[in-house]
């Protein structure tokens, strides 16, 4: 009988109540556990006992927070995995793990894979982050990113050889995220934003978009409400802007919600909005698509590549607040387009089902 492929997976964080995309990774690892031999290294965890994390054949939780000790502990944990026969190292975003995996695999043999899917070339990083990021790209044997368009971005801006960049899309658990059937067509009143609250993700445009909607909408649909789900550095400023513009009736900031519970907000939503200045392969759009929620989004990263044809009519140049608001109004008022959007996104999202991407992940190491 053929032995399973051995992989050391380096995960930045484990927390079952997490409000970020990491919960999707836990679901992937759970699926992979029966197909691969996984040595899981967790940099931070809300649980102390490795035995409580059922996402690998072996699990190691790092103990140190002090950066020099964290770096050394990470190096020793990865070296331990290599000594145990693990030759494939896959790091999700974290620089420390990626650099150490790159060094160990180059000295002691093996291959290191570094996942990153963000338009980092648009923004300046702090010096420490810049060094870690560049070393991760340089030392890893392969960069793994979400789409062909993102691959071209990395090749162009970081002078990477195309052969060193592999493409694997993000995924969605279609058993967990699925559209609820409704008995009748409802009036579209609820907008939804789910993301990290930062300027990079368009949080600073939320109030401006809503102000345009309030001024443009006729009275029959003027009682809409935008639910804002997420934490981040812009949260306090956003709350201040809402009060200053007297928009409490139209915008409600809910804060962070665990990914396991965020589904109930998609169930309430009629239209999803994502006014980001930068994206990679946004999972929030996969979540909206799986829940049958039409969206208006910035045309950045892999958004156009992952969107069905009809959705591409509702992608907006980043920063164009007026057009963004107009696209929302069109979706709210055009029932046929709205229903066609739902049909197309529910079909398109099947391409990114968890089961399909599990096989693509395994193919990376063959």
C-alpha cells in the first residue's frame, strides 16, 4: 500500500472562535488529515494541549512569544519535523515559519511552499515586515498564490521565476455555507460588509458610500441598513464618522464575529459590499457567493477571475465611491438582474468547493 505524502504545515493561529479566514484552513486540514501525513506546527493557539487540535498526525504548539525565542523555537520545531522524515513544508503567510522552512529544506533537503495572496506591492511595509516578506519569497522553493492574475503580479513586482509560482485557489465549505430557500421575493433592505476594518479593505469609504445611497435612493427604499461585521484599526474612526453624519439609522457596526457564526448575517443580507483597495482571493466573496448574496466589489486582485460573468458588471475601480453606490442601487432596483446574479454565483462557487481544492492542494506535492 502506498504511503501517504508527508507534509509539515505551519499555521499562524488556531482558535475555534476566530473571526478571520483561518477557520477555513482548519476545515481544509480536517479533510486532509485522512489523506496526508501532517505534522502541524501552530505559532499561536487558544488551546494549550496539542492533543486538543485534531488537524494532524502530530501537532506542536509554540510556547514563546518573545520574538528571538519564537524564531529559535520555530526553527527547532521545523528541524524536528525534517528529522522525522517530513520533506514538504507548507507555510501559510507567517514569515518566521516560511524563512525557517526555507533554510532547513535547503540545507537538509526537501521543498518549502509559502502561501501568500495579497497585493503587497501597492503598500509600504514596516522594515521588519519587509525583510521577513522578502526572505520568505527568496528562500521558499515555491510561492503558492490564488490565481493566474496574482501569479503575474508576483512575477512582475518581485522578479520571481514563473516556474517558482504555483496557483491554488481559496475554497469554501458548501455544506456549511449554503443558500436558504425563501418562499417569496423580499424587498432588498439589508447590505452587509464583512472584513477587517482598515483603509486597505475600504472601511474608510463605508460612510461615503452610504451617504451617496441616502441622497440617491427614492423614499420607497430609503430605509436600508448596512451591517458591518469585523474588527480592525478603523473601527473607532468608523463609529465616529457614523455619528458625525447622523447615519446610525443606516449603519450598524457589530464588531468581530466568529466565522462559525457569521453565516447568520449572510442569511439576513440582500447585497454584500467589498470596497477594498487591495485583495488577493477574498474568502468573503466566496462566502457571499455560496450563500447566494449578490455583491458589489472593487475590481482588485483575483476578484474578476473568481466572479461569474454577471458579477463582473458590478466590479468597480477601487476608490470610486459614487459608482460603487450606483451599482448597489442598480442591484436593489433591478429584480431580474438580481435573480440572474444569484443563479450564476451559485453555479460559479462550485468551482471552489472544499472537496475540489483538497485535491488541488495534494497535487502541489506530486
